């Protein structure tokens, strides 16, 4: 079982979440009553939707983590699952996302922007070849 499938299975048991088809059409997703929370795009990369306020509030911590990629102007952060601790981080951030949706809702007139996967904003793979 991959780290992503393990995390997805755990989140699917949370009472405030349900399995859903991602709006981007790639992979699997979990949603709350207020909208999409996470898109699982591969065995390693997960896009997590946070409100603008939550991203601003935790910006320094998010940017300080090697497992998280913050894309300017995006409501989504990308999390790379390379270790069990990254799954724990994802679960914690999903809890933050759920609370943020309830507490710091984005304005209703703000257009929903696609996840980072649609923007080609995932992690850049380092080249292992030497030419």
C-alpha cells in the first residue's frame, strides 16, 4: 500500500469527508460539505485546498517544509508524500483545511481556481542523468 493510498483510506473514514471525483479529472479526491479538500494525483503528490487566510497564516511553516509546495495565487498547496511523517502532516493539514472552510471562508464571489496539478505546479523532479 502506497503512502497516498494509506492517507486516502484514512481520510475516507473521517465523518466530515466523502470520496469524490476530483474537478480536475485526475486521480481521487475527498470533499467536505463545503467543497473539495484534497486531490490525490499520484502515489506521492496530493493537492490540498486551503483558504487564502489559512495559507497566509501558516505561510512561513508551509514554505519551510520540504514536503510542501506553495504556489503563489493558488488556493491549493501540493504535498509530497515520501515518508510516514508526510502522511501525518497531510492529515494535520486536512484538519486545518476543514476548520478553515468553516471559520475563514473565501469570499463567495471568488472564482475557484483549479488545483496545482492543472497548473503544472507539482514538484520538479531532479535529473539523475549527467549529460
